[in-house]
């Protein structure tokens, strides 16, 4: 999926139509950025789990050996280094989630702006809105509904990401760590229906050929 740019002939569209077409391109590009961040975060989260499990294994081994293998100073230094690496990866994952928060904020603003267009049309044309669609078949209300559904799915996914960020480094249970990793990678709240909604949005606004 390549980045979406608004085609030429900008003079052909003005006002609400221009805004909705630009929003469709923005949805495409924001979702593309989100997916890149998701991949980046998945790699970092895997490192966090591996470091956490490795640290747990080292501590357990030291307890079993009762200091018989590593000198106390060596073990302490290894643990310190492991904690530092773990902290660095957690900061990286926190940065990924922060960037996702910025994307979510932009999505929310688009939904509010489109609701504003809907309210303006209701004021101008009455409750039924404009007589002819701005593009092919969709009413302005349909743009709002699609944007709202997309936003809600990413909002729920962001809440899950935040939970994973908070819990991942503190989870000693290997099975639970795998569940967190899988949930991060496969994004259960972002369903295939969302991809269909996005494609429909791009088709309706002319970013994709009919």
C-alpha cells in the first residue's frame, strides 16, 4: 500500500468536497504510518520479552547454583546491563505508542471536522442534506459513519497497545508474554472490514478508479 496523494485538478473541487477528498487521502496515509509503527513496535516488544525472559532465567540459574558458577560481581554486572537494555527498549516502545497517540488525535480531528460539514449541510439544505451526492453515491453522513467506525477501531487498538506497554516488561510468565506479542502484532480491534471501509472511501472520492 503506497502513500496516497490527492490527484491533480484541484480546481475541480471546492469546499466540502475538497475537504472530504483530502480526508480520504489522510486516512490512507495515517493508517499506513500506523502499520509501519506497528511493525516497529512488534520488533521492539519481542526484544523486551526476550530480555525479560533471559533476565529471569539468569536469576533462577544463579539461585540454583548458589553462586557456584558466576562470581557475585559478574552476576551483578550482567543483571545491571540486562536492566539497562530492557529500559532502553521500553523507552523505544513508549515512543512508538506516543506516535500512535498523535495519529489517533489526527483521526479524531477528521471525524469532528466531517461532523461539522454534516451539520453545516443540515443547516443549508435541511435534515435530508444536499439533493445530489458530492461524489458518486455517498451522502455526507456516510463519510462521517465510515470515519467514525475507522476511528473507533483504532481507538480500541490504541487502548490495547497502552496496556501492553504498561505490562510487557513486568510479565514474568512466558505464555502471557506471547499473548501480548501476538495481540500487538495482529491487532484484534482492526478487522478486515476496516480495510474494506478504507477502500470504499478511496473509491468514492476518486483516489481509486471505479
